C-alpha cells in the first residue's frame, strides 16, 4: 500500500559538519542500584551546546572488594561525542562540557570519577 509507505516518512537529510568531532570517555563509579539510563538522562538534561551523542560502552561489576570499588558499586563508561558546526572545538570548550556533565553526575547520582 503506497499510502502506508508515504506515511512512514523519510529521515530529513542533515549537513555533515566541516569541523571535526571530538570524543571523550567518561568512566564513573555509582551504586549498583542506579540504572545506567538515569546517568544518561542526567547528562542529557544538562543540554551542553556541543554534546552531540552520549553512549554507554562498558559496565563493570567487581567480583570482590578492591581499593577503588566496593561490591555494591559498578563502573559505567560513556563515550561523549562533541562537535561545533561553526568552528573547531577548543580544549576549553570540551573541558567545560565534560566538567558540567561530571558535576551533574556527582550531584544527582552520587557518582565519582573512576
């Protein structure tokens, strides 16, 4: 049915940026009761202007107590992609965005940098 196909809609094309994107990995330790989605939601709520994507790429739960993590904790690692469509990102802009994300995680999720 052609009408059903037309109703689905096609994604709108977007222009590819002339300026390179930057990726930063952010690994944090939280209590195992805190869902990864909560951390993603907190970071996305910060609405940092250069953050384009945040992906969870690793989760670690210790099998035994260690000096850096308790048994009731887990480590979550996120890859943050940043870009500026108008200019090349400067180190200060990247650090400001990452610091804002980390501060939000520390304040709202009791996360700490791993």
